[in-house]
C-alpha cells in the first residue's frame, strides 16, 4: 500500500487487493513530482544555500559548490581526515 501511495496512484487503486500491471502513467507522474520536489529545494543536505554562485548543474541536477569543494579537498588528502573537517 505504501509503495502504491508513494507512486501517486488514486486511492481506490491503492487499497485494491488486485495486482496492478503496466502502471506507466502513474510512474511518470511520480517521477515528475520527485523532480519538482528536488528542484524546489533551497538548501543542500548540509545547509548551504542552493542559489547564485553556489550552484552548478550536472546531468540536469543542481549541486552545491561548497560541498563539492569540500569533497575535492577530502579526496586530495587521500581520505586521511574526515569530510566534516573540510565543511
């Protein structure tokens, strides 16, 4: 039931005991909803703002430059120190 509701199915189909096949339409809606939710984010998972010069796009997704710089430094030092030290 959780999977069906998360995919954006109508309520009567969610609670239906019958198996549902070929659900391409609701899958497209779920993908579009997830993309819209991700694009509406104003901050990255570490709290940096996703606006202005702090954002770059890669493969159609927005990424935080501050987190990328910290991760690059982390890799440069061969992972000898924890990533949190660079943020």
